[in-house]
C-alpha cells in the first residue's frame, strides 16, 4: 500500500516539477521581452520579475486548486488498474491452460469463476470509483491482494497436480517387481499423495471463501450511497483483513 502511494506521489511530483520548470522558462522569456520592449529601469524590471516569481511559486497550489492533481491521480489509478487487470488475466489464462491439460475440473471451474470476478471487479472500479481520490486506492489495493492470493492458489493446484502425476508414473514403473524397498517407497509416496490431496482440498476451500468475500464486497461497494460513508462501513476492513490473513497463510 505504501509502495503504491509512493509511486503515485512520485508521478505527481514529476508533473509539478515539469509544470514549474515550464513556468520558469516562460517567466524568464517574458522578463527578457519586458526589458527589451519597454527599455525601462531596473526597478520596474525587478518588480515584474517579482510578480513572475510569485506566479511561479503559486503554480503547485493552482495545480491542486484547479483539479489537475486529482485528474492526474485518477489517470494514474485507471492506468494502473488496467495494467494489473490484463496482467492477471494473462496469468490466469496460462494457469487455466495447465489445469485443462491436467484435467483438474474443480481447478478449471475455479479459474472460470475467478476470471468472471476479475472482469466484474474491473467494471465496478471503472464505473463506481473513478472520481474519488482515496476510497478507490484503498479498495483497489486490498481487493487486488485477495485476487492475487486466489490466483496463487490456482497456481499451487497446478504444481500439486504435476507432483501427483509424477508419483503415479513412478508407481506404475515399479509395479512389475515388488520388493520390500520398493514397498516402503510406495508407502511413502502414498503418504505424500494423500498429503497433496489434502492440500488441494484446502486450496479449493480457501478459494471458495475468497470468491464469496470478493463477490459480496463488490456488491456492497457498488451499493454504497456516498463516498463519505466508505470508510465508516465494514466493507474495506473485511477486504483488508482477508488480504492480511491470506498473506500470512503463504
């Protein structure tokens, strides 16, 4: 969250610096033209330069007062949301392809559900939040963290499926001749497979909880009557708590 704010603030700083630098160049040119055109004394030239300096110093304030800062923040938020949106869809597409190859039906179903949630969430942010300065950033960061955790769970399912497939191939290779050593190894592999199966069930169940929370909070946010009430309702706190809990489980 802090890194996100730092990135946004750096962009605003660059825009203010660019605006101030442009204003300084224009002021110097105008002062030179004033001195050349009027051929007046240094007192008047210095007075004009003082007025230009005051105007130059006031540019950052005007940048905020006239809404340019807010507009730049909203553009940054929109571009960031779009970038992360398509990055997540690309990752999810690759994971879905792997789950399909492994014929993991539950994983395929959850990948489809997560895709729909990401698309719906994108439209919620696009239509509900653009125009507000603070609420979108908090909600965007927290909800995106939950979505990424759900995506990571699907990625873990792919890894588990591959490991189970590896265990099964090894078991088939050894079935022709059974010795005590092979039997012990197979018993260990069975234990590993059962552990992987249990982990798979945990991931599936965790994703169901994440999906429910994302869908419910998306509906709640869409129904918020005013942005002034955003921080006072439990929607954001639920997302933040959920994001923290899922991060601690990793």
